[in-house]
C-alpha cells in the first residue's frame, strides 16, 4: 500500500475539527514557504524608475565643473538568475531619458542647460541577498546643451558611465536605489580641442518592477 493511500486513510479517520486544523496549518505553511522562495526581480520584470543625481569633476578633464540631473528609466530584466555565491545574479537592459541636466562651468565658459538620452545601460543585479540587491552598470548616450560643454567645444556630446549601486526592496516590486556613478563627457572628436569632463556623481531613486 502506498504512503499516499495510508495518509488518506489516517486523515479520514481523524475528527473533522482536527482535520480542519491540519488543513489550515498546511495552507499557512505552504504560503510561508512560497513567500520565502519569492524574491525581488524574479520573473524577468519590467523596471520603471525615477532618479536624481549630482556631483563634481575629477582629474582627467576640465576642472571645476559641477552637475545635477533628473531622469526617468525604462528597463527589462532579460535573464533568470545565473552564477553562484555572491556573484549570483541576472542581466538587465535599461534606457534613461534625462530632461534636466545642468552644468556649472568655470569662467569664461557659460553654465549650460542640457538634456540627455542614454539608450544602452547594461546592468548586472547581484541577487544572492533577499532584500538588498547591489548592481554594476555600464552605459552611455548623447547630451545636448544650449552652450558649449566644455567652453569652445561642442553643443553635442557623448556620455559614458560606470555605476555601483544598491537597490533596497521594501517589497518584491518596489525599491529605493542609491549609487555612485563615474561619468565621462566628450564630443568624440566632433570639434577640436576635446578636453572632456570626468565627474563623480551620487544618485538616489525609486524603482517599480512589474
């Protein structure tokens, strides 16, 4: 006789009130186990977010430049988790629309209002932790400004960045994010000279995963 049949016979022999308690306990335990197994970024969700950042120039380009920016993000987790230990994670693509990008530039340059579009951000989410998910990101795009950035160069520049960040999930679908970004601004030889600007920027944001 199989164990399933034996279990059914024993269960049917129990008083109805006890059977109800066992069924309720089984339902609660199953729900708790399922909840424990579920974690952020499961199921390859879409990533919708808003963020703000700002920082200052560092050696390697034009000095004494500061920046602030505001952006919105659309992304998609493209893979399930891969790898082991602390490297375990998944791969995500995203794009940023940055309607506000303001640069304070040293004289004789003029401060510049700009907007940017980063269509290619490549992001690795480290998912070994249940609620705190670090990430590394490489990305880039194009920056359009009303004044030359830097002075006597171009109104059109390219931006590339590398970011180390953390996503703090208060539930499976919403996270507060914080990161530090190294960003390079350059016109890629569209004009000469091309001194470029290197900045370190700090970012905070809120993301929803659907």
